[in-house]
C-alpha cells in the first residue's frame, strides 16, 4: 500500500476538441460532438485508466451565435457549437461504465433549483453514487437571449443567485432522512412523517417549500464542483465546493491559488482534504521533447487567424480586435462583465511573455486559458508530480485538443508513468466518486440536528 | 403480412403502483420507486412483448405535501411520493434496451423551453430515435410552492403558456437543417451558415433567440404526447400531439372523444393517422372471470377509507369530503381550477352507477380515472379489439395497480392473445418510435421553405 499523496484525475471531454482548430487534425474525429458512442468511448478509456471522473462542461446556447446572427461568417469556423445535453449524457454513461465518476455542468443562471436537485440526485441513484454537479454561473452572452433576457445578468447578481441556488439544492438533497420510506405493507404506512422535511426556503431569488420527491442519494449529496476564479467565485468555492476546476499555467500562481482556496476553506471550518483543486491540463505528447514541440506547431498551423482572434473576443470587453495589427501588442482592453478573471489572465500572459496579438490569440485558442503541456510522457509525469508535491494542485483535469487520440495517448503513456511513481491508483478502491476523491458523505442536516438535540438532553 | 388495423401499446410505469394501496399486495415490490433496476426490468419486459413505448408520468413535488405540512398524518400512507427523475431515467434506459420507445412527462409550467428542447433531442440522439415528450401543464397545487409561487397558475394561463412552449420547442428542434455541420477539415469551415437558423421567437410568455446547440434528432422531432381532456387541452392536442393519452371508461364516450379529437385534428389539416389515441387501461387478470373479480376485491380491501377519500380531494374543489357519510352519495362539488375534466368524469361515474362516497372513492383510487379491466386474458383481448375496431382507441396505455407481476402477466397472457388476433406485432418492423407508431418524420420548416421557394421560382 502506497502512502504517497495521491493524484486525482478528471477527463474533461470538450467536444469535438478544446483547441479551436483541433478538429482539423488528421487524427481528429469531429463527429464525436453529436455521437453518443464517442462520449461512451472516451469515458470507457478514462475508466480503464482509473480516472476519478469524466467531466462535461456546458453552454446553454451556441457560442458565437450573436456574431453569427450579425453576419460574421468566420463564426462558421467555430467547432464547439453543438453537443449532447450533459445530464442526459451522464445518465446514459452510467449504464456503460461501473466505477468512474460522472460530472456535468449545469448553470444556476437559467435553471430552477428544484429541477437541478432532482436530476443530479437521480443520476446519483442510477449510477450507484457516481454523480457530480459542476455549479456555474453562465458567462456567455449568447446564452441570455435563449432565456428571455436581452442582456446578461451582472456578475455580482449571478454569484448571489448561485450561492442561494446551492443552499436550496443541498437543502432539498436532505429532504429525506435514511429510513424515511417505511413501505410497511402491514400497517399501510408508506413514509415516516418525522423523517420527511420541508425546506421552507424563502430568499431573494428563490422560494422553495420542498420536500424533494426523491430519497437521499448514495453519496448523500452528489459531488459539487466549481470553477470560479474571481473573488466572489473563490469565496463560494471555498465555502461549498468539493472540487475546484481552475485554469493555472504557472506553478507559483497555482500554489498561491491553492493556498488561498484552502485558507478560505479553513475560515468556513473545512479541512484541506475537504476540497480538491484540479487545474486543467492540455497534453501535447511526443516521443521526444522535439517531436512534441513539432506536434504543437503543426496543430497551431491549423488555426486561421480570424478564429484565433475570435477566441479573445469573449474577454475583449467589446473591443474589436480585428482592427489592430496582428504582429503588434495586445491593446488595452475595456473591463469585461462576462469573465473578469479570464481577461486578467490573458492580459498578464501577453505582457509577461512579450507576445504579439497573433501569438496571444493562438495561445488562448489553443488552451482556453489552461496549461498546454508540450513534452514526453516522462516530462508530463514529472511536472504533475511536482505540482502535486509542492501543493500547486491535488490533481488535474485533462482536456485535449482533439479526440480521441490525444486522450488515449495520455491514458496509455502518461498514466502508467504516474502509477510507477506511486502517485496514482492502479485499481479503484471504492465504488463512489466520493470514495475515489477521498471525500466524506455529508451527514443529513436533520439527522444531525436530531442527534445534537438528543446529546443536549442527555447532558 | 397482416393488413388488420394495428393496436399501439404503451407501458405506463406508475411507481410503485397506480392503485393507491397496490403496493400493499403480497406480490408488490414497492422499493421499485427508487430502484433503477426496477425501471429497467419493467421496460425490458415491455420490449420483449414488443410494446411501442414505455411511459413515465411526472410530478415536480410530493403529491399531498401541503396536507402533510398541515399535519394530516394519513398522508403518510401515500405511496406515489418519490421516483427517479424521468428524463435522466429515459437516457439510462436507452442503454439497456434497443427498440422500445421512451416517453416521459415534462411540465411546461415550471421549465424553460430551451432546456426541454435540448434534453429530449439529446435523448432522441442517444436512443437512436426513440424519445417522446409528454407535454403537460402542472395541475398539482403542491408543485407550485417548489417554484416560487404561492398559488397555482390559472387553468387558462397554463394552457396558453403550454401552447407557446410547444411552438418554441418544435421551432428549436428545427434549428439545424440536415447537412448543417460540414466539419470540412480542408477549408476549416465547421458549419454551413445557411443551414443554421435563429428562431427569434418573441411571445407573451417566452423570448427565445436560438439556435438550439444540438443538431436535429433522428426522429426529426421527438414524438409529442399530450393528455389534456378539457376544451383547451383537446384543442392543443388536436393541433400538436402525435399521441393522446386519455382516461376513458366507457366505449361510447371513448368513441365520442376519439371522433372529436380526429375531427379537430382535421380542422388543422391533419389526417386521422397523424394522431394516435391511447386510453389508459388497468388490467386485473384472473384465469376465470370469477377469479379476476376476487383479485379485484382483494386489492380493494387493502385500501384504507382515508386513503380512498384523499384520492378525491384533488378534484373536490376544496370541499372536505371527510365530513360526509361514507355510505351516502357523493356531495355537490364546487368548481375545480386544477383538473376540470377529471372532476366532471368522477361526478358522472358516481351519479350513473349510483355509487356511495366510499365506492366512488375506492373506484377513483383504484384507477385514477382509467378503465379498470377485470377479467381473463381472452376477455381483455376481446375488449381491446372491440375498442380498436369501433374507433374508440388506436391503442392502450397499460398502467398497473402494482409492479412487476400484473405487468408481467399482461405481457405474457394478454399480448399473445392480441398477436393471435393479428392486431399486434410479433416483431418490431422499424427502429424508431415514429416507426412503431406509423408516424411521419416532420420535414424541417426551413428545408420546406427553401423547397417551396425553389418551386415558385421554377414555375
């Protein structure tokens, strides 16, 4: 039995590839975006490599649709436009896998908490305790027009709604204590009235009575992931998240982020083990460092300049970057309501590396802010081990430029290197996602209250 | 090849049983309500019997929760309180079946059309064209308090919202024409801009720009089912539904309903084959008629009077029926906002059959308005054949008092009788739910417009 600190691995399946031109690679299978068999294959590859979880992000709209409607025909080059709805996908994937965690994004901005609480609890039941919910606030302006809004909600309002949404969802997950269903054929009593609870939530954004019409799920609560990097996002994550997905490109910054989240968590009475920090990682493998760099250059060559520029438009604060020289510097950007933290990261990366507009655009398009790791399997394992041991990360969320080959290669070449170092499992030890991540099952709040009341009486 | 008019069969899985005391039967497995393996078993039994579809109704709340909160402890005897969320369930069931249709209810009252359009289209993709959406307006007052409302929306408002919801959902389903994704690696163009469409819907209840972030699904549109029986409900169904689920207990009334829906449909330019009418049917089987009646009496004996009375409270228009003598007549009921048509049916049934309050209460609890068919397999097949041939029904939605045995018995005993008569398939002929039901794939509206424009130019 190994006692080394263990790495967590997530497979972030960004269809048809996280690199905006990755789908043009000869190995790429872009039809995966609408083909459930592709989703199943990637998930099964991840499970064979003993990943903790697979993860699907989500957007409730076609990214770039506003611009497409305005007639910007270069938008037709964007690949990440269609996909299967992630929660239906998770439920189906539960049937073709046995151990791996199943995490999907669902926005708090355009959903009702009762519906989200039910669906993730159901997936947790169906999968035998493998569900996870990545709680986000919607940040793509193209989404708002599909839900009756002309403009996107302000950043602060979205986070306030998200925090309240979380309270309602987790409260509903506790509706039924263990043993709440008696199903006593003899007496005819189906439920134990004292173990069914009304939430009676009345807040600024929601008014929800409860109870949820589903019993508590195998994990107590499905795992909750978050990705916020702004002040409001970090604080919500530290208080509530089991897993934090983040974009970190440099070890020093990653260590500072890691320390910040764990110390914020401590302020809320949570231990460092209660929250797992998993930066994104985009592998570009080669048998040699030279070959890996060539592979990366080849991939970058597939990306048209107009597509690269568009990858910045989301954080440009409304500035039309196509009016600036591609070989000049990144111009001063107006403040962005949509993704403050991401804008700051891009600006800093460009400044620090003296990048031209074309270079920062291609760089951003290549990894959407995530670390692009170019090298051999051994180099990658070294780097991951270093980040783990120096407390820059508890694990990584592996997101590929295209699918399936780079993901298969990572699983076949890098994972065995990690296992050889004793920092990654060779077999699953448990059956639930909480088991894999080493997270406790939260106690039902009403059971705890009853237990505490009893203890007070006894003393 | 048979040329007889063919019967359609749906399996309506009402967990843990449609009879309010059915779960107390020695054969009943009430734990099925939270056990996905139960859902899978019932669906696989239905598929082995070549059913057109399985069907899950839904409630976004615990029925009876208001009364439970008020302290009415008899509510603890209600069994239909918890279940798996139906759309997640459908996606999972798609993986453990190969042919049977997969239909679930989703309310238009507490959802957003963009989310519903995506999820059912995704299930249609995942299942290879087997998804169906039962469009309802929420009629249980316990649901409203889970979505920020103190009171339920008025009947007329709910139907107006439902009609607009349908327009948005089907419009979004047409967002992508066939061939809308080019994925041309050489040119770098992912989508054909001219085959992606913005809905730009602006109505009283919704404002939705589109496009949907998912391509058109194998059935074009998932099958749409409806159950409304009121004037507004019938009209919406005749205009839009592929399948109508209905509660009909007498052949003459069923024929009138059938003729009414088909003639209303004709007014909207639809043929009689475009809309399938499937009343509910609750079988109580016996090897002899006498044994079947005994089985029914035994089942009724399991039902406490207070539970039977509660089954009427939903349609009592607020009148407390427990104050009336159980062996006296059903009292005059005030108008009901929640379920007009159902109230009218119950009142008529009681009057016509001279039933006491206890009798009509037990009768209602036994079938929630659906025809309870008590008899031998041969009797049932005779009745179903008669209803089919006399145009009282295009098929039936089989809903059982408890599970799994009565459903297994129906499939093993009644289905072979129907097959022997040549009115029900012995093998699936197609692969999609539209194939099974004999329904056309609707043409994409934009493809049709382009085709029509081209024809005008040519003439």
